[in-house]
C-alpha cells in the first residue's frame, strides 16, 4: 500500500487505529479451542470481522505465530488472507541482519507472505536495512524510541555530540529511505519525547504502540506526533483483542476499538 492510500484510508475511516493481532493460544476462549481445527485462525477471523471497519491497519506480532512452529506459520498465512483489501498490514518481526540474510527476511515477509510492511531493528546499520527497500509500495518500520523500560539502557544514552542514541538513529535512518517507505516506532509511553522526534522527521509516519496495557498516553501522543497527513498509526493489541475473554470476545473487541476511536476523534478532526 502506498502513502496516499494509507492517508485516504485514515481520512475515510476517521481513525489511525492499528489492531494488534498478538494472538496467544493460551488466551483463546475454550469453546474456540474445542470446536475449531485452527483456533488461532478462527479467533483472528472473528476479531477481524468485528473490527475491520474500525481500523486502518493490523499488526501481526510474529512471535505469537512462529512460537507454534509450522502450524503457527500456517495460521499466520491464513489470517493474513482474511484481512480485507485496503487495510495496511504489518509483520511485527523486528528483523535485521547482515545484508545477505536481511535479503531473505525481506523475501519472507514481502514475497512469501505479502505484508505491506515489516518492523526492523536498526542496530546493525544501513547494509542490514538496505534489502528491505527493494520493493514497491512496501514499508520499513524502524525501531526509534521503543515503549519499554529497557529503552533507557541504550536508546536513551547520550553520545559525545550531545544527542541521544535514538535521536542519532532516527536522523540517520531517515536517510536510508524516505517518508513514502519508512516509518519509525515511537512508543506512546514516551510522550515527552515525541515532539522532538517529530522535529527530526516531520513527514514520516510513526507506529505508536503502548496505548492501553502499557499505560501510554493517547492525548499527548496525538498532540505531539500528528502531522497534516495524520502521520500516526496508533496500535493496541491486548487492550482490544482481550477486552472481553468470554464467548462474545469479538463484540468486546469491537466495543474496545470504538472506545479508542471515540477518544481519537475527540482530539483529531478528520
Ligand atoms: P499491547 O501492549 O498489548 O498493546 O501490545 C503492544 C504491541 O506492540 C506488541 O506486539 C509489542 O511487541 C509491540 N511493540 C511494543 O509494545 N513496543 C515497542 O516499542 C515496539 C513494538 C512494536 O514494534 O510493535
């Protein structure tokens, strides 16, 4: 999906919500486990059917699928096929390796599986990300300032030039591609830093996880991160897909998505 289509989807649906399909076999209601051959696919099918009018993106955290071995990869493929056209898809795989290996990661998620985007770690530098750029209308989502506590350990460290590691990382990585094929992960739990990151990369989309279970602040994330083109994908995973763990979990997910969208629309005019 290209940038224009993504922006149009946000405008049409009046939301920048991304639903995270972090589908944990241990949290799937028992009746799904008992009655369906592939409980992950059935759970995702119901969540997608309930929420697809309420979001512009789905993010598959690959760990939840690959941890199940071949059945997990099959469930990933079948679930990806269930995403309606016009919705942006993210392989949250956080890959990155020497170029020769990254080429294969790119092939996995952009060819074997037809995702619109992949999350990548910038730690190994430009040659590790370069192979992901060889595709039309595909996106690279680079870890910028992550939502977790451990982001202090390296990302927040100060360099000799006075910049923090995450600032230097974002500045450099912005040069590998451009705002039509590159996004940055910026945690919603880091709202005090979002404005300065926005100053470094005024046009790039940010993928913002951390709303909901991690305690990120929606209002300040929107206030500090939005651009004239919206510029944000706001992710919520557990807060939506496990909002209700009963048999009517899909209705619970829809209600949670609507609540989040109402909060977004309170602050954004589409
Ligand atoms: P919830 O906390 O359940 O909404 O899930 C957050 C999702 O975003 C998980 O799939 C995380 O792996 C992912 N994530 C973060 O939580 N923090 C980050 O800094 C980056 C990501 C990510 O790249 O998506």
